[in-house]
């Protein structure tokens, strides 16, 4: 993960609960990117008060019970219901693998 960070960016690794506990100590000038393993983890963060406004979804690999909905995203029913709940909470959800690709609205893909 450190190799993927832009030059000059600092990386930190926290549990979901520690992120919830300390995120509000960040200075307004800080730009923070949070990488979560699952949509369910994102929902826990949002429900815990982490001010997430937008989620870029990517690299959700194929596994038993999942279906592919884009080049890099495979979902199951639990993922779908979690994305719908995040959307209901006002979170913008998109898939964009790289900046040169167009954005896809995940809600259109999981109808």
C-alpha cells in the first residue's frame, strides 16, 4: 500500500473502530483517502460517523455466490443491499478503475 501512495503522502493503517474514534481529530486542511476492504466496512464507518461523501468501488474479486457487474467489480446480494443502504444515506457510489476511464454508476449495474 505504501508503494501505491503518491510521493509525499503519509499512510496510516487503522481498524474500523479506531478510524471512527479519531477521524474527527483531523485538521480541516487534511486530505484523507480511506481504503476499506468491503462495502460493509464502509457502511460501518459511515454509521460510526465518519464523514464519507463519495466511494470509488474497485477490485471486488469473483468468489462463490458473486456475479460480475463491471470489469473489476463482482458482487453478491449482501454487497448489493449494502450499496443500496449507502446510497440511501446520501453516499455517492461510482466505479472508475483509472482516471482516464469513464465513471459507472453502480446502482445502474445492480438493478
